[in-house]
C-alpha cells in the first residue's frame, strides 16, 4: 500500500493536530516508559513499554477507536509486577502506521504474531484485551495457544456472547463508521465520552479531559476505515 507522507491522516494539518493532542495526553502516563516503533509486515507499530524488565511480560490491547493511552489509569498498578507492553493497534488511532489493510481476524493474528516476535516475546506471554482488544486476544489464543501463559478478556466485544439481532449490520458496523468518520453530533459525542470515563474524571479530571480531547481529535483527523467485525466464539473454539 502506497500512502502519502501524512498517511494515515487526512492531511498534514490533521496529522499535526492529532499528534499534539496525543503527546499532551501521553504526558499523563504515570510511570517511566520507553516508546518504540516496531516494524511488522503490516506497518510500524507503536509499543509503550513500562515496568521491570525481568518481570513477566504483559501485553495490553485497547478498545476500538482508541490507542494505548487508554491504559493510563491502570498502567501504574500493572507495571509493578509485570513488564508491560501497551500497543497502539496497527489499524486504529494512535501512532502506529499501517501499510497493509486489515481485512480479517487472520490479519490481526498475523500482525500480532509478527509484533511479538519482533519484541522477543516468543512464549509465556500474558495477553490482556479490553472490548475489541479482548476479541483480538481470543483470536490470537485460538491460533497460538502455546505462546501464551494467560489471557484476560475485559468486556470483550462479542467473543463470548452475542449481543442481539444481526449485530454486525444493526450495531457494530454503523457504530464503527460513526466513530471513525465523525458522523455523530459534537455535543452527543462529548456527552457519550464523558459518560464512558466518568470514574476516570473523578480520579484525575485533567488526564480524563485530555484523553477525551485526544479521542475526539482523532475522529476528525484520521482517514476513515472499517476494521473487521468482532465475532462470537463457537462452542468448539
């Protein structure tokens, strides 16, 4: 895939605007860390690494329409006992830059496996996913169980239970399109986001407001794309 110099953003201006918001939100990362761009066959992936190097590895996959900055409220506690790797999804917001479209669960699995190999995480990985990241975790587990020490699914999207009628058509696809292309009205968007992070606001209002601003800015700055729909595991799986 050939992209412009500002890919995956809409323009140079939107790239600069989003990265300013991202960097401001990153300032609230509460523990020392190293940010590393890791090459994979799907593009460059940003990984934020914290915690003691001799501790067990814990990889964190965030929810959809977000980035590794979603981990800010929990990362201090998690990094006490784990060597944490918070990932910016290759096909979502954040600093990762895709060069190959993600069209299926297999693409996500292959991207993650290439990323883990590049990071030297070849086995005994503790893999945690929130929402869409939980679904990604389950897909990786099905393909490479021997590489995992444990998985933790936090409110995984679909994955373990269907959420109603033809969910893909009635909810997930329109919802993804709305958030990724910024179709929903501004007041509703902010109201929804502040409801989602209300406990975070109580804990650290400045950090939470910065996160919401970064989230909102991203939805205006990235070129639209629709990732694969999350699926429910079969009984056999």
